C-alpha cells in the first residue's frame, strides 16, 4: 500500500484558490464521514484532512497511487472543478509524503518559517480524523510521528524562538521595554489586520488589559470582542496616552495620529511614569519628535524591520539543525513502515502452524479412542510446545529484522519458505518520484 499526500499551499496556489478549498471543522467531519461510512466507493483505506489559511492537504493510505480519486474527492467536497485545481496541486507519495508532513509540522513549509500554530493544526487534523474513524494505524502513526518531530524541532532548536512578524516583534519589543507587560495597560491604535495580529501577540504574552482605539467604534468593538479587549474611538486617544504604559499604532491614516504636543501634554500628568510608543504603520502614525520627550521610548517601523530581518536570519540558521532532527524521525518512521512487511507474516506463520498442528492432532486422537482426557491434554500440550519451540528462532529473527532496510526482502523470502499466500501488503518505504 501507499501513503499519499495531495495538496496546495501558499507557494503553489493564490489566495483566491485556497479560500475556495478551505474546510472548517464541520466540513472536515462531514467529508471524512462520507468516506468512512462507505457512502462513496473508494480504494482509500485511511484519510486525514489538514486545512489552514495557507494550505489544504489530504493524506491517505491506499493500495494504489489514487491521486485521481483524491482530486475527485477534494473537488466534490469543496465544489470546485477538478480541471481547475490540477495546476495548483502537488502530489507526493510514500517517504516523500512523510517527509513533507514532517516539514509542515516543524514549520519549515510555513509562510513564516518556524511559526508555531501549524503544530496545533496538525494535531487537530488527527483528532478530527480519529473522531470519524478515518485515521487507521498507518496515518495515526504518521501524524503522531510528525507531531513528535515538530515538538523536537521547537524544543531542541531556536526555530520558533525569535519573533517573525512585525506584530509579534512589536509585542516582544514592548515586553522587553517595560518588563511587567502582563499587568501593563496597552493601547492598540487601529483595527485592521496588523492591529488584530498585534492584539493576538499581546494576549499570547499574557497581557490582561488591552484597549483597541479606532476611527469607527464598530470595527474597534469587533476586534475587541474577538480578543476580550476594551474598545474606544479616537476621541479617547489623549486620555489613553495619559493612562497607558504602551501604545502600539497601526492605522492606515495618511497623516500623523500622535504628535509631540499630545505626548508632552500626556507626560505632564505622569512625569515619572515611562511610556512606550511603537509605530508599525506605513506611513507613520507617531511623530518622530516624540522620542525627545523625557521618559518616552519610541520604536518605529524601520527599527523593527531591521530587528525582524535579524530574527528571520536567526531562524533560518536553525533550518539545518531542524532537518537533522527530521532525518532522524524519518528514519524511525521508515523502520515502522518496514515492520509492516514482517509482522503480518509472523502472524501468518503462527496461524498456519496452528492449523497444521490442530489437523494432525485430530487425526492422531481419532486413531487412539481409548485415551483418557488427561492423556489427550498431555498430547495436546506436547504438540503446542513443539510448534512453539520450532517457530521461536525464525520468528524472533524475523521480528528483529522488522525495522531493517532488508525487511521487505526478508518478508518475501519468509513467504516463499513457509509457502504463505501474499495476502498482506504494506505502505512501501521507497521514495519514488
């Protein structure tokens, strides 16, 4: 059998295509349920759907390279013509599919390298598939291995330790500048995408008091409600400067929103209390002259971008270390795949031996009708012991070779020697193109 991966991501398909194919949790459950309940004829034995804002990937186990079937499944599930999808899809199988999932879980295939959210999304994909009985022994083991590889990458390297977006860097800078950020009063000026990412980054750092200030109250309230924050309009900006410890600005205004006069007036009411200003807007929201006000620290987009480039460079330096970890995990998973060729054979050998033992014992006992029950039991115990001892060494040796590169050859030889039908098959461990 084969492990298959069919998908598209931010490198292979534009946003307009990705958003048409994205599954929410209910849609994942419904699609997996149709397959696992036998509502569609399929060669797919196992299935997991991984859907995020940047990727849609389907992992499957099949006895054939059933990519056409997977494409039809995706097309039908999302109502998008399969001919339209073809140019955007990548198709991987066996070890290449395994290695791809490991890279995804480790954050090497993300839009922002090393981002941590994908590991939780891989875990959720496995949970959803388990809930619909769509993940069998192979995909269960594969996704568990990928999650383990992703955790190792994040704990044993610094691939995720440096902020990798302007918004997360702004939150990191604020934390370093003030120290007690969890109890600080933070104002986020603006309610667009950058503002939302900033609020998210602040919440992840444990900031309790966040207020979103925007030109329109409705948008400020919408963002604030999503993250349990407060909201206000620009009318409260001067008051916010007087009360807050940190102000992070990211509006789309074509002019300055915070000038030096506003900051000077605010600092008169709090002469010894520091104020951290972080401007991540383009064009700038905060007057550069505010940096001259005592006890005010200003960080602008140029300074943050320089730090961001350094942060991303440091993340990239970790990639070789992460790949070493993934190679180790890939080797371990390959051993598991190889073992799938051996373990069913051991079971078949024992089953065959037991069938022969039982048949021969029955013949013998029919010829000896005068035996007592105790004598019959002793003869049966003798035959069981003989079979066990005869099979002990060959089955031990087969089990020992289960994880070796020669497992497939041992499996074929064992089936020939014991005259076993080739009823079992397993995911190949070759990385075929």
